[in-house]
């Protein structure tokens, strides 16, 4: 299951891949740099849907809802294990 920490980690990876600083991402998504930092480091416990969507949009990502996988590994799970 992807939680806010997982989302934050993915945001950090995508931000860096695009060559954006936290400040640039914050400006483009109309959030604060402190929010971006807290999200990427897992210090952000709650964040509104609109803020998450604004950040993801800047990065060219979206958020999808799917049926729960009943504990089975997803492709993302397998890729993470391979990359370790």
C-alpha cells in the first residue's frame, strides 16, 4: 500500500530526475518549500488532496485508484526489490 511516505519518496525521485530544486517545485505547485521538504523526508503526516495533486501535476504524475491487491506484490513492489 502506498502511503504518504511512499508518495513523498516518489516525488523526490521525480523532482530530481527533472532537475528541479525543492524551491522550484514549491513555486510551481504553489506550496511552501518546507512542505516539499517535509513530504520528501516523511515528516509530513497529513497533506490535503489539492496540494498533493498540484505537486504531482508539476511532476507529470497522477494519482490512480485501483482495487486492493489482497496482499499480492505489485509491479512497483517487484521493481523496488530489484533496485535494492
